């Protein structure tokens, strides 16, 4: 498990979108409102979190997070237990 770094987390989330290069992802952005976001993108974000950070989020936990920052804070809180 790697140490949580906010910029790396943003980049890791951004990489899950098919149009990665065109997305100006920020902490306060509701990532689900990005035009290319779909259920497959959501699934790949969940898989990325499990693979990189070792955290297995439930679908309801994931769906409750509205911004990149909220998702980061949730993952960080689970790492720090």
C-alpha cells in the first residue's frame, strides 16, 4: 500500500477515464458529472482503489462520495483505520 498523496490520487482517478488527457480534474469536482463518466468508469475507479491502496470500498460508500476530495478522504480514513 502506498502513502496517500492527493496529487497522485487525482492522477490515478483521472487515468480511469477514457479521455484522460482532456479532463481537468480538481479536488472539488463532482467526477460523476464529467461527460465520459459511466458505470464502467466507476467500476475501474473502485478497482484502482483496491489495487493501489488496498481498500475495498462498497458500492454504497463509493456512491456517497460526490467529489474527488471526498473520495480521497474516505480512502485515507480507511488506510489510517
